[in-house]
């Protein structure tokens, strides 16, 4: 059963492909797909680029062309919920598009003709990712050196589960982050891809889950925190988590 690991940006998968066996690099639809084996399991690693359309296209290719039978998204996100700080990990249990609004034809956030605004993660994948993320050896508090922890003000790295919201906006103003939190109080973090992939996976009946490491608080500092975090640390936790997931 082929597991696909999808991220938006190369930094979010740093070091993953280097650990693969029988590696084949396939260029398709303007993207590179790294197919092969990892820990004896068939895997394909892909980078979508940023945004919902890019992510949806890549997810469809993973299913149609690479026979992906489960997809895990890994990358960074902006923390929204007051408990979610930089360095924390959020495992998505539900996904919605915060910029979907076909009102008054359909209720705000509802994906037209699906009769729903939220798509659920696969429960088994969520449980596995939670167990892996709670293992102290995969904690950002352990994976990052003291200088990095100090730089990003990470004291204790917590693991959360809950709603991830996606939209074609980099949220970089505190008032916008507050407005999203006020409208969707259970949203843990905001990013730009997972809900699109969740919808594609729903269409194909492919189990999906997402794990996001918090790079910023989606506030006025986000445009500074995000690239610094991405460059230094984004891929480190992904390697440990995916390794724990694969024997499943
Ligand atoms: N990914 C990481 N940080 C983000 C933010 N602030 N807004 C949207 N996507 C993000």
C-alpha cells in the first residue's frame, strides 16, 4: 500500500528523500515526485507548491498516477488557538476552507454540492500520528537545539489535535487572525493546503491526515517568523513522524 507524503515547500520535507531506497524521480505536471521505498514500504514524496489549487492537483496526481492509498500532509502552519504556540505540533482531525463562501446560495464555508464544510481525517492515521508526535524523541523540544529553541521562544512543545483551516491567504495580521478565531473558535491553526487535499481524498475515498508544526502565530510577526522557521527547522520533525507512521 503506497503512502504519499505531501508538503508545500522543499524545506518541509528536508532530508526525507535522501533516506529512500530504489528512488525514482518522476517529473509530472510541473512537479517532481520521489517514488521508492522507505523502511521497506512503498512511498512517494511530493511537493505541491503553495495554495489550495496546487495542493489539489498534486493530490490527484498522487492517487491517479502513483496509486497512493493514503496521503499525509506535513508542513508548517500559523497558530490560531490561544493554546497553540510556535514549536507546537497540530494533528488535523478536521479540515475546512476558511475562504469558501458561496452565500447566499449555500451557507458560508459549505463546499457547494457536498453538503458540508468540514472533511474529517482518517481516524487511524490520526491516532498513529498522535502517538508518534507524543513520543518524546519526536518532540520539537528534543529535535531543535538550544539556540533554535531560544530564538523562537519555544519553552515546552505541545501536541494538539483539532480543526485545521486552509485558505489562499498567508495570514499575517493579528486582526485577521483574531477574526478567523472569532468566526471559527475551534480552529487550531491556519495554512494554505490541507483542506483542499482533504476534499480530493474524500472524492477518491483515500484516507488522509495532516500534521503541522507551528512556525508563527499568523500575526504581524508572521512574515518574519515563517521564513526563519522554515529555513531552520521545518523538516526535522517530519522525518521522525513519517518514520513512525510507515510500519503501520
Ligand atoms: N503557513 C504557515 N504560517 C501561515 C500563515 N500565517 N498563514 C497561512 N499559512 C501559513
